[in-house]
C-alpha cells in the first residue's frame, strides 16, 4: 500500500523553546551540510558532522522518524540520504524554528515552492494574495494557528497524479471542510493558506489554518486521525476500496469465529456444562464487591482491589481460543489501515493490555451489575427485521398507485403504455358495432383514431434504437395528426415534449397539449358510443362505428387522476373509472381497485379493491394479477395463502414477460421482473436473472433498479464487486428519491462494512430518512438510541422514532425493552408490548418469562406464568431459553453461568465491531467538572485530548 504522511500541530505565539533551537535557524541560513558536499561521493557514508546533526535533530524532533527520508537513511546512511533527511526535518519544523510571520514568508518563497502568481501561497479563491498582509495577520492573530503538512513519495505522487500545483490545490480545497470540521471551526470563520513544495523526493503541501474567532477551534488526536484519513481516502480511493474488500473478508472471518463461539457457549449452557469455574468464582466475587462499593460503578472510580478483580476477569476472558483468534484478526485489520500512513509494523500488546479495549473493563462491570436486574441482559441474538420489512419497496413500489405505465409530471416518461388500447383491441365485431344515424354525427373537431400515420409515429418513439432524427420525424407525424384533431396524437405529443428525446424538456408545451387533449376527450365523450377508431384494411371496406365509451371514460379518468391538462381531482377520476369499469374495461377496473385500496378519492375499501383487482385479472391484466397475489401474500382482506399467491404471481409473471417479448417493457417493468426473480414470486428464485433485470432498469435511470443493482455491485455476492460503480448507482437512486438507497448508504456508513466508517454522517443520513417518513429508518434509529452502543443512549429519541416506525413485532419488542430502562421504567407498558408481539417474536415471550421468573418493580414473581412463557419461547425455536427451563430452581448459579456467557458475548462484539471509545464506552459518562477542567487546560495550548476518565 502506498504511504502517505500527514503531520498536524499548532504555531506557538511565544518564543519558548525556540531560543534553544537557535543553532538550527542559523544552520538554515547557511545550509551547511544540507546539500551534498562539493566533489564528494554522494553514495559515500554520511559524514561525521551529518551524523551528529541528524542525531541532534532526531532528539529534538522525534516524530521525524516517520518521514520517508528517515526510512531511506536507515536503509542506506549515505551523504545523499543524510542531506535529504536534514533538509526535510528542518523544512517540516520551520514553524517551530521561526516566527509566524517569517514562517509564512518561508512557505511562500523557499526553494522548490511552485509559484501561484508572484509567490507560492494560495487559498480558496483565485484572487492574488497579499503576502505581506497575510504574514502580519497571522503573526498578530491572538488565537491558535495550526499547520498541516501532507507528503507523498515522488513515485506515488506521479502515479496518483499529484505531481503538480493544480492537483494539490484541488485536493486541499476538497479537504478543507473536513479540516474545519475536525478542528471545530465554523466554515464562515475559517481562514486558510497553503503552498505546494515540489521536492524531488517527496512533493508535499503546507497548510495554515485558523479561525477569525480567536476563541474557536481545537484539535484532538482523534481529529488529526480524521484529517489524515480524509486525505488518504481522497488520494488513494481505488487502493482503499481494495483494502475495504480485504477487510470485509477479515470481518466475515471474525463474524464466523464469533458465531462459532456463540454456538459453543449456547451448547455448553444448554447442557449445563460451563467449564469456567474460575471465571464463575471471579464474577461472584466482583458482584459482591460492586454491591458493597459506594459511589460511581465505573472502573476509574473503583478501589484497587475491585479493579484487580475486573482485570483478572478480562485476562481470563482473553484466554479463550476464539477470542484470541478474533483479536488476531482485529490486529491484522489495524495493521492494514496503518499501512496507508506508515510502513512501520505495529507492535500489538495482549488484548487485556490494549488501550483500544479499555472500555471492556466497564463492559464487565455493567454486565455483572445487570445480575441485579436480570431481565435487562444480553440475548444470544437480537430479533431482527426480515428483508421484506426492511425493504419498503417490496410492496409499495411493486404495487403501483393508479397505473404502472402512466407517469407523473415529474417522472421520466416512457412510451410504453401497456394499459393503452391499440387499434387491434378494437377490431370490429358485432358486439361493439352500432347503427349510425347521419343526423347524430359528432359535431366536435376532435376524434380518436389509430391511423397509419399515428401508428408510424408510435413505432419511431417506442423503438429503443431511435435517434434524434427519428423522434423529430415522429413529432411531425403527431403534429399533422393533432392539427386534424386526433386526441391520441395530441396526448402523445404531451409525453414527447415532457422527455428529453427532442433535446431539452419543454414542460410548458407539454402542459399546453395536455390541456388540449383533455378538452378533446371531454368534447368527444358524449358521442363516444359510436366512433371510427381505425382505418380500412382495403379499399372499399365498409367501416362500422365502434362503441368507445369505456375507453374515453378511462382516459378521462386518468387525466383527472394525475392532473394532466386539468386540475387533479380524485373524486371525479373515481367516477370516470367506475363508469368504465362497469363496462368491463380491464384497465379502468385496475385503476379503480387502486383507488379503493389506497383510499384515494374514496374511503379505503379492501373488499371493493379485491373485487375489481380480480375482475381486471380475469381479463388478463398482469398488474391486477400481481395485486391479487400480494393481497393473498400479506393476508389483507383475504386469508393469507402462499399457494394461491404464487398462482397469481405466476399469471402476472407470464403477462409481464409477454409485454417484454412485445418490446413493451419499460424501466418499471424491468424492475418488477427483477423483484419477482429475486424473491421467487411466481417462479423459482433466480438472483442472476434478477440482477440482469435490475441492471436493465438501472440503465434506464429507474430509481429502484439503480438501488438494487448498486447494492448488488457493492455487496459482490452474486456478481463481481465494483464499489465505485455501485456507489454511483446508489447516489443516483438517492437523487431520484429512493429512500431505500439513502437508508442503505446511511447504514453502511454506520457499520463501515464496505466503505470507510463514518458514524456521524450515517446517523445524519438515517435521521433525514426518518424525518422524511421512512418507517424502517425510524425503527433503526429507535434501536440505535435505545442500545446506546454507537451513539450515547437517548431514550427520548428512541421513543420518538419507535413511535414513528411501523407497528410490528420488532418495534413492539423494542418498546418492551425501552420501558424496562430506569429512565422510562413502566412495567405494565413493557409487559403489554411483549405480550402483543409474543406470537411472532420468540424473544418477547422469553422476556416475559424472565420478568415473571425474577420479578420486577411493581410486578410479582409468578413461576407458573414464567414457565408458560419460557416454554412458548423454547417451542418457537429459542434454544437458549431451554437452559432456563432446565435450571429454573437454581437461580443464583444460573445467573452466574449466564453472566459469564454474557461476558464472552459482549467481548466478542467489542472486538467484532471495534467498539473502543466511540462505541462501548459511550454509555459511560465521565465526571463533568473534571472533564471541563481538563478541557480548559488542554485548549489553552491548542490541543485537547479526548480521553474518558474511566481507567
């Protein structure tokens, strides 16, 4: 992995140690020893004076050992490498050797600086920078000023395209908001300047940052790491994607090891064979010590003897073979990440001695304390929503509102009106022929006809191979037809102008034609019971009129339903659809059913929706068959019946494939077909075929197809992974309004499974989804704030978002857990929620069993009820709970054994998720007064360490 060096520190305003370093300043002025000695052999060993100077520099600036040049010098201590090392150490530490004002001048004009105008200093804008003024402003600034240096080796810089001023300047401009964020500086107050030094061995950029608000800004070690990570992610995007793929494999190995550990522990407990006698004794001892301890039950505040017990428990846990394997994998991942910034090999301490996992000690304390409240403990597995619940498109987007083929004004219009009747649908027969009275001939100039000219235009528009000139030709055909009053041509012109097929969309012209089309349908409606909708097939053929009422009523209803050319009016649309449906128009029947199903324009009426869906389905409308299948699938109105649902799905699938074969498939249909093959609806599941359909849908810019195809590319389970392309698809889907895509990306940022972990960004995105009405995002946020593992526990927010989530067994279970928390404790609510969800969630019945077994505040023990609920949980598949039934008369020993198991579970999760400070310890609140005192002292020198007072 290429190596990147980023150093960050602040410029002191006083003299301090600078006086001690005066000899270095003098040396810089003379540059003796910093350039090759004349006539000397550059490959000869470094001179004595060079060696002495290097030793002195390394003593005063020990972080210089991270430099590229130090690595070269260590491998080959020659005159040339010694000179390069001396030069770069002095360059990197110039901010410590001279005043702020002189430092700014040095950056702008030192040898190797690439000029940006009259000097090398640049900033956000292209306006010339007054070097003297900037130098004085920084020198006189009363607050802290920070410097950052970002450096690459020459070969890496050239390979990545960072061997010129423009590339470095754009890089800094992209990363400056990340720098401001991590230095806690408001962008409105931010001032920054930079200079690019094109050194032969290591091109690098110096950046100066400060806030116009002198009291604003600080930089922590965590902030420095975030800044470094930002540059690395930007420069080495492709290499890092490869790293994430590697780390995903390691995480999968770690997860597998964790699962094996869980299975082993569950088996041991179910057989009452917990071979950890020493651990059980230590847990019992700690439980007694904690109960007799006063004050905060946090590691940093405990007495030495209690701390010793905690330490011993940690050491015993870490001796477990599976835990050791997981820690080894964790170390491997940490080394891979470190390789981005340094070639040095990390030396990892034992797990119990690793400061990254110091929060485990508080986890041990919490887990043992939970023995006092045994109902609130760690389950072997958490109830998790199925994919069907997680994917709200599974039903909503597949079951379209109104007509699948008709597009709203803001959607991309596709010319494949699968529900629009063609001339072939009205081939004359005796049932729809009428007797014409010459005196009753229609008076309107408008008419309806699938003329040869109109059909030719449609062929050009529908043809996926058509180009601009073809669409222009189709436009002329339609304009000619529209001038003579053909409402079919007028309406297709509306659609044509609302697309970009002719260039830019022309919404104004499109709406104008929609208005005329609506007027045309209204004028021909009174006489629509006899029309001549098609042309003679041969000369001399006597044409008989056709009853077109149901079709005209249906089209009029559609326009009022969508507000096309008229004011949107669902009530009137319902009446038009009803009239047409009663005349057996299958498309009107389907549209009417949708209005009844969604309660739009009429009271929600599932019996009527089912009736009209069935009528439409029986006439071969595949979308209606699909809707009937979903009603049986979900058990809405009708009894749930998977076999009947599959039968209707199969009919729908055959209909959709028929449309595809007739070249009438659009992006929505491709997505629908992909969903059916993915979920095995009406067919055997075929993921490869599903992905192919999703890809076709995505290529037509369908937001749902983009989401599914992008997700497949990112996960790489069934096709070759392509993170860049996958992310591009997901981001397009988000821009088009796909909530699933936004939620998916948010959860990826939170987990760090495929992309760099950014919990703050992920939570912000997930919150946006929830606030926009995404019920599953509400559930996930509620869960996150309830658990308090990746953000501080916030029960108010947990309750708020769970109330906005879908009311199902997963949300009900979460509410039960919520109302067992001390801050929100309400035992009756908890019991009610667990009982409500117990039929579908085995962990709810488990919780009820524990509540009645151990009792709780305001809830008496009831062994009979406990056995009843625990037995139900066991019968529903909960193997873990069987142990409780087998040992129900041995409470104390069972609690100790279960606590030991909980410790192993929690420790494995800490390693698997890399909790460290940002996860596990977020539940631990440090003493506020002490924290403020520390912060005040640290901010006084420009750096504040983020350190919990828990060790």
